[in-house]
């Protein structure tokens, strides 16, 4: 009460003496004005520091237990289709980016020179056999069958070798591998039967016919001419795709020169370029998450097949000395080592829209998929798969 009264007296005195300056009364400190001033900048700075530390910690942990890279590419078997004989192209049976099956014709060379060579070889063979009073018609026919059977056997062996290799890795089913081996056995039996028929035909010439040098030379010449004639038509080695086709009718091709590019449809994989400091725990058998740019929004699973043992450093030599490229940046980029990954399920589960050389984002779960680092990696990978619709 007295304090209020004094205040009123002070105010009254100020009113009565307006010319006199009013003396400020110092107030006693209270609990409110003794609190520390509010500093939002400090809180923001601390929050940023916490986020940076958390990011660095996650970055280091993820490199060991959930290494990630967006530098993955789709790989596959690529064959340069080339004829075994030289000649002028008279027919191209496929178009660019065409799917073909094993044995489908791809191109054909002018067969007339090779037909003449076969006829000449047949004449030479007949002349050789006539010198010992034997008929060569049966031997010519039998020799043609042997040539055809041997060519079929060679194709069967090549196809079986590829199929067995893919079967060992689980890319093709076991039943397909068994069917391929059965086809190889049939081809072997056909060669044996054709050779038996040829031996029977030669036996009719007498004991001296098989050992006659002239007949041997003529027989080899005829077999080579028949093979060259067969090679004028180039067939697809397996089921696959012809791409980057630039071949035209009338073009002359030398034997062994690439005529077209062929992608084998029976095998595919992913090559992920990992930094060296991400490889310490990556091992064959690790499960992976795969995001194809061609299939946004969907995560596929794969298994690490192997880690490359070396890369090309790009260092050249001059006069026997290694050239060291000068580095002008503060931090040299990390070297990346290829890691080969197989898609789970093999080619039966391969996405149709994914092409050879396509981009793949890869996460490797080196410690399994039941741990916090794997869960965070899966979540971020899933988020990226949804964002991939936008770019």
C-alpha cells in the first residue's frame, strides 16, 4: 500500500512540475529478466553439426555394411558374327534389333564360286577313283553326309559348351542342359554313322582304295569345298538379338571380318563399380538390391558372383619409363573395382525393358538383411526407386 502511495506521489509531483525531468526509478532484478537471452542461431548451428556428424557416421558405416553405388551397368555376352569364307553378300535375313532363334539364317554370301569348287572337287575325285576302276558316286554321296554331319557336330559342341556353362551358374534350367547334351550325343552318333557309310563305300574299291594317295588328296579337297559351300550361309549361334546392323546387300566381306553384332539372350549380369574402401566386406554370395533405371519403382534382388582382381590404371610408357599423370586436385578420385552380380532367378526373371549397357543402382548387404544398416539402406533405396519416376 505504501509503495502504491509513493508512486502516486511521484506521478503527482511530475504533473505539478512538468518542467523538471523525471528521475527514473531503478527496479530490482526479477526472475524473468535474469534468464539467458534467446539464441536461435546457436540452436540451428548445433542442429546442423549433429546432422553432419550423423551423416558422416552413416556414410562410414554404410560403406562397410550396405555399400551403395549408382555406377552399375547391365552386361551380357556379345558376339561379332563373321563368315568363315569371303564373298559378296547376296541376302540379309534379319533387321536391326531383331530377335532370332538358334539356327535362324542371318546372312548369305554368293555361293556360285563355292558350288563350282565343289563340282571341280567332285570331278577330281572321280578321276582319282577311275584310275583304280571304282565307282565314285557312292563315295561322293557318303563324303557329303560326313561333311554335313561333322558341321552339325561342331555346332552342337559349341552350343552345348555354352549351355553347360550357363547351367553351372544356374542361368538356364537343368532340363535345358540335359537336352543340349542329348543333341550333342545325337550329332556324334550321326557322324559315326556317316563315317561308317563312307568306310563301307570305300571298301568297295578294294584294300588299295583307302590308302591310295590320289584318292586321299581328292577326298580332302572335296570335303573342304563342301564345307566352304555350307559356310556361305551364316546362322544364329543361339537365341539372341542382332543389333547395330549396318550390313547391306552387295557388300564384300572377308573371312573372319565382323558382319554384325549379336547379343546372346541366354546370359546377363550386372557390373557394379565399387570404391576400393567399400570392398572390405563384399564377398561372393552377398545379397544385393538392384534398381534398374528402365524399371522405376521396383527393386530386384541379386547375388554377388565375384569381385574383379584388377583394372587398367591407364598409365602408359614412354621410352621404357612409366608416365605419371600430374594430379592438380586436392583429393584424388577413388579407384573403382568392378563387382559382378547375378540376378536372382536367372534369365526367366530378367526385366524385359532392361537393355545391355543400361544403368543400375546397387546396394550390397554385406552383413545380411536383418540389421539397422540394411534396413536404412533398403529404405533409402526404396525412396530412390520412387524418385526414379522423375528422372
